[in-house]
C-alpha cells in the first residue's frame, strides 16, 4: 500500500462506516506498520487532509474535515463483515508462514548437520580406537610401557561421548552407552538436551580417564558399570 492508497482507504472508512479512526483501527484496517502509519498520518495532517482530536478518555481520533461522516454505517469491523484491507494482512500472513517454514527448515538442517557431525566423530573415534587397540598384556617388572593407554587421549575421546570409551574401556559398556546417547539425542528436545550434554560429557570424560588408569594398572580392559561379569568378555575382545 502506497501513500495515495492509504489516503483513499482512510477516506473510505470515514464515509462508509462509523468506526472511530483510532490508531489501532487504522493500523488494523490498512495493515501498515505502526511507524509508517504514524508518518503518513502526520503527513496527511500537515496537508490538511486529516485533523486530530482527543476524546474524553484521552484517545486520539482522526477526522476528515469537509467529508460527511456516515450516520448509519457499521460501528465495528465485525458489523462491517470484513477484515483488514485486502492483500495487506494476507501478505503479512503469507510472509509469516514463510518465515516459520524457513525457521523449521533451518532447525531441521541444523539437526541434520549435527547428526552428520556426530556420525563423523563416531567414525573417527572408532578408527582411532581400532588403531590403538593393541592387545593388552600384563606388564612385567623391567618391561616397557608400549601398551599403556594415554590418560589424556582417553579422557579427550570420552569427552565426545561413550564412543570414546572404546579406546581403553569396556567394549560392551561403550556400545551400550553409545546406543543410549544416540537414542537420547534423537528423542530429547533441545531444551533438555543442552543441560544433559553439559553434565554428561564431563562425566563421560572422567569415566574415560578411569578406564585408561585401570587399563594401565591391570594390563587389560575393565568394567565400571556392568560388574565383573563383563571383564572376561572385554578381555576376549583384546585377545
């Protein structure tokens, strides 16, 4: 809507209805932004097309001098039987719907990117764990430490999640923890996922640190959560 169309729309509302020309009514009727509405109202007042009055309640009202006001027209937009000016609010609604779709698309794209990033991290961790997965051997007095696990590497990998436990920890616990983490990632909404990651990843890193320490002390993978019954299975994985 341009300035001329706005002026014509206000005049039409004045001569065909009894709806008060308040700022809210004019904004609803024309679909204009408040800033543009105020500017054009001021310009029409300056041109002598409109005059501004204040009623007993302090409400600002605009009138059109020289134009006869309707004496029998509708008093409200509901009585008028139509909504705001055709096209303006329809376009606004379409734009809003388009913005919502764009936001949904971006959120979906961000989620897909995050899923791909997690998959890449998991593949990298598995590769590193595979390369570092030297069969465990009991350290002997006077022997070397070639088969020890790095505490820093174990903690760093585990900071990515339970997948990092494969470096030095229980294979079974790493597999169960990774599946649980992926399920939580898929199911939980972002508002809950953020705090869970904030608390869970440092705990995962601490577990990775303990796994490596236990590995270096005992010379084999040990369990932290599933009990001693898992120890033999993890030892078989290394053999």
